[in-house]
C-alpha cells in the first residue's frame, strides 16, 4: 500500500506495470481494489495507477468535502504529487463522471479519457442511489454494514472474481456523510452543457443491462466528435467484471491508439456475437 499526502490528507494508491501512465478512478461505495483485475491486464502495456477518493477505501477525509469537482481537483493534485504531466484516465460510474469532468476542465493534463457506466446527467441514477441522499438511509447503511455489503454485492452482479470479498470489505469503510455527499453531488451534476468542450479522445462504455445508471447516457455523445461509444449487451453496471475479456480488448485498443482520425466519428456498438459494427 502506498500513501501520498494531498492537502494534509492521506490518499491511498496502488501502482502496477511500466510505461505510459494510465489512472483508474473507482465509483461510489468502491475503492481502487475493484480495478485490480483490469490493472493487471493493462499493466502489461502501461504503468497503471489507482487511488481511493477522499472518504472511500483507505483515503480518510479530514478537510475536503466529497463532490465531483473536489474529486476532479484530487486527480490533478495526485498527478502533481507524483510528477505525472499527462495521463490517460479511466473512470467507472462516479469515477467516470469525475474523469470526464477532469478531461473537459484540464485537457492539457488528460491525454485520453474512458468512462464506464458513468452518469452524465445525474438524474440518470437509479432510485436506489438517490435514496442515499437522505440522511436516514445513509445512516442506515452505516449502522447496518450487512445491508451495505448486500447492496454492493447486488451492484457487482454475478461476478466470479476471487477478490470479491476484499472489494465488498472496502465498501463498508465510508461514513454516512461521505456516502450522502457523494451521491448528492452526482445527482445534482449535469455535464451535458460541457460535452461540446471535450477536446480529447473519449471512450464511452455502457452495459445494456445497467440498472444503476441508465444506459441512455450513451446517446448523449451522438454529436460529440471525439467520442467513441461502446455498448456491451451482456453487461450490467460493471462491464469490466461482467465481460472482462471483451472489455479489456476494447480498452487496450483505445489506450494504444495514438490519435483519433480527423473528421471521422468512430462510434460502434458491440453485438451479442461480440463483433464491432461500424
């Protein structure tokens, strides 16, 4: 376990591999840990990083309130602390919203951005997550950790990943305040007006069966020139666990690409036969 101090607060992070840097951002209830299987694959070609957002996993919050904007700032401060000039960014769910916000705001620091199951308009969150914006429900998740474990297990779906126990253990480490503020910030964030400002290549991945973030978020990129959309019909909210081999193939192809083809929108969808359709 590695620690870097940002704004007098300890941030836990992990590193695998060598080469150009790729930073993975986790979602609500999660930690760096559920990216580990993906990082193992990607680290054969890149130097991969992942950290815990303030208030999640092993990164304790002392000063900074949980919000999409503050987590975007945390990304940049993390890069500064490790001396990383530019990075390819991959984010899931809440982390995907943070990744996209960061790529739009800091195009000089983000080379490429990939989002997975990310809400672009916060209203696309399921009613189950929105309930956590209420103190009663957030407090209940903390008072009854078994409920939170069951909830996160439901989010993860029928994955056979052997590290599932460690992922679920990390899901119970956040306070009620952290859970509620993070959900509230997601719910009240709408990045649609900012999509036209995206200046770096983007990969947008959604599971067709996602019941946490509505898959219709993918359609918001129809008129975003640098965005490539991939729909994974067999996946729910965690495509990198549900269809790991396919997801890793798609992600590595994107990360290895040098530049988007000028004037050509590279959208395609994954069919049930797992073949790209132009």
